[in-house]
C-alpha cells in the first residue's frame, strides 16, 4: 500500500468512511451500546472524531452538527425514533467491557 499517494489514500479513506456512515444510518436497529460492547466505539464516538477533525483543520463545527453528519438527522430525532433503553444484559456486557479495558 506504500505505493498509494497521500491524495489517493485520503480519497479511499473518505470513501470507506462515507460507506461506514451510510451503513450505520441504514441500520438503526444496531444500538450504540451494542457497538460499544463489540467494537469499543459508537456513532457518538464517530461524531466526536469528526468534530475533532474539523477543529484540527480550523473548521467551526458544533458537536451537534458533527453528530448530524453521522446520524443523518439531528441526534435528538434519531434518539427519539430509534434509541431503545438498554437491557440489563446490554448494560452488564458494557460494564464488563469497560472493566476489562481498564485492567489492561
């Protein structure tokens, strides 16, 4: 992969990111807590990373605007339409993941 120019690598990275965002927008059944347990990141993490990237480039973007880019709608709308209360099992898995992470 070292033969890719930085410009081409950025284009490929951006395309993969857009596909990930689209995939997550089309899978509202996948809850953020499930993503956190399985992958240690969620849509909110992506929104935060997007926000931080904008700041690093000197671009003014609120956290809500960054989240809207990731969710495809205002976060409050996504939350009211798609977010379910975490089950006791999900919370237990999340806590176990967090505890295991802090021990490493």
